[in-house]
C-alpha cells in the first residue's frame, strides 16, 4: 500500500498542506528502506488517521522546532550544547508523539539522513543555511547524552 492511499486527504488538501512536495512520489522508496520495521508500521497507522487539521498541527510543531533550532544556531550556541540538544530531544519526542517510537538510534539515523540525503539537506536548510548539519550534530549529541 502506498503512502498516498493512506493519507486521508483530498488532492486539494494535499496541495494546501504540502505544496509542491508529493508524499506519494517518495512512498515506494521509504517503504523499500523501512517497510519491514515497527516504526514504518506505526507511522503508516498513525498518519492514516490524520485529518487536515492534524497534519497542520504536526507540521506547525515541527516548523516551530526547526525555527527555534535555527535561532539557537544563529545565536552561536554550539550544536552539542544544552540548548540545541534540548531541541533535538523535543524533536525526537515530537516524532514519538505523532508518528512512531523514535528511539535514540532511529533519531541518530534520521539526523544522518539530514546530511547524507541532499533532499533532506535542501529542505532543512531552507529554514537557515547550515541548519541540517547543525541539527544532525545536535541529534547525535543528544543521543550520546541519553546513552550515557
């Protein structure tokens, strides 16, 4: 089953929420990479129940975290400092609340995608140039902090 079949949105709502991004175009790749995992199963189940308003809340929360991380970065705080790590933890909790149990290992892997996949990097860096790498460092530092 593709992601587009599971989004409970009309074509107009998808355009309003996601603009030029088309989740269904990436569904096969995502399923190939993560389709056998519990996180994938949970995310598919949870997001299938999202209404347009639910998607708006999810996306607004995420945008807020990214904006605050950009503010911390622009203020010159180290990516492995408490402020950035606390925002990384908030990001991990956000994913857990809305999508799947985002363990520190999963979160660390997501942070790696932020810098290894140019699509992620470009999207995140739209908020602030260099944010993807900064965020990745904060995520890794936060995971290490919690592993200790």
